[in-house]
C-alpha cells in the first residue's frame, strides 16, 4: 500500500496528467486540444521513489469544459474528505502552471484562488508550485516570467512567502523525480477543505473553497457583465463610427457630386462661351468678307466709272479734233472758194 499521497492540481491543459504518467509510468488519458480530458479525480499506479511507495492524485481543473466549477469542487472535496476519513493524508500538493502563458489570465487566477482555498495557509509548507512547458519559451523570457510570478503579490508571492516552493519541470523523468523528492519526506498535513468537512463537520456550502467559488462566480459574472457592457459600448462606438464614416462618405460623395456638377456647369459655360466666340468670329469674318466684297465692288465701280470717264474724255477729244478738222476743212474750202471766186473776177 502507498504511504505517500501527493495531489496534482492546476488549470486544464497545464500538463498534470502528462506529469503523472511520466513519473509514475501510468497511462492516464492526456488531452491534446482545448477540451478537458481529466473529468474525474484519478490515482496513478503506485511507484517507488526514495524508498517510499508514492501515489499521485490527478485532479481536474476548475476551467473544465465538461463540468461546472461547482461539480469539480464537489469531486475534489469528496475525494479528499473520504481519503482523510480513511487516514490517507497528503504529504504534498503540486500546483502546475504553464510558463508559456504570456500573462496570468482570469482562468489561471480562478484556479489558483480555488487551490489556495482548498489548501489553506497552514499546509503551504507542503506545497510546490511547478512551472512547466519551458521548451515553448526562450530562457530569457521564461526567467522574466518566473521572476514576475515569484515577486508579484497578485500571483504566487503570498504562498511562497508562507513556505511554498517554486520549482521548474524540464519535462524529464529526472526533473519530475526531483520535484517529488521535495515532498515525499514531508510530515502529512490535512488540507483546509479536509479539516472543514471532516473535523469541523461543515457542509460543502460552508467551506472556504465554496466561498471562494461563489466569490469567483460573482467576479466572473461581474467580468462577463463588464465585458458585455464593454462589448455593447464598443458596438455602440463602432455603430457611431460607422454612422460618422457613412455620413462622411455621404458628405464626400455630395461634395464630389457638387464638384462634378460644378465642373460640368463650368464646362458647359466654357462650351457655350466657345460657341459664342466662334459664332462671333464667324460673324465678324462674314462681315469682313461682306465689307471686302463691298469694297471690291466699290473699287470695281470706281474703276468702271474712271474707264467711262476716260472713254468720254477720249470721245470728247476726238469730237473736238473732228470738229477742229471739220472747221479747218471748211475754212480751207472757204479759202479755196474765195480764191476761185477771186479768179473768176479777174478774168472778166
């Protein structure tokens, strides 16, 4: 029969079942995705370590995808209470945490809060907080996160100050054995949930773990309410932004249409102006051609009149010359006639 019992706790997906299988040789189901695999409290096959028979207790996380946190609390509390009634005391509790988590979110905080309320402060000397999945981060980043976990009062510092240890799991058999080696020699101490249920005969609803659960549920409800309010605010802001953007687009479109209409009106005015200017130019050209024709006609008429004047002057000169020739001829004839007359007179 095993004389060392060690419980493994932590959020879903932190490697609890993988750790148990690695060090104990068990074949507990291991989850691969986001869906929980451990939905019941399960024990590993006993194995020997440092001359002791060790059994590990694998527990589901309080963020289980198949059971509510209340159902998980009942499972863990019932198992631990029954074990305590049978004088099976825990020599230690391991809390698993992924060092690869870039921040400790609400789920991790809720799981760790439940873990603390199950253990109580008096058993923290038998608690080891184990960080794993170191291969998924750089050494520098992992060390920085480890330091933050150890020194932040909102994270693991309070339990470390009260005696808990912070160890690394390197995902090796030797590393897992070294972690368990820190616990196997501990003096068994009852957890707070065991004392409340068995020694103080409290109902589960009266325990600190249940109070923590209710507080967590209230906080979770508040968180979800705040998230819903934030979502609604963001939706309203998004709708307002969309409305403003649509209004801006409408204004821009209206401005664009105005600019298009103004451009079209300007182009139409310019077209009409060009047509008017072209009509005016053509009219001026027509009038110039008419004026030129009139001037040419006037010049032709003047030239004709000059020609006619010259013809008349020539005819007048010719008439005068003819008259002059006639007068000279007549004068000659008269002279001849006088001379004939004068000759006849001399004969008689």
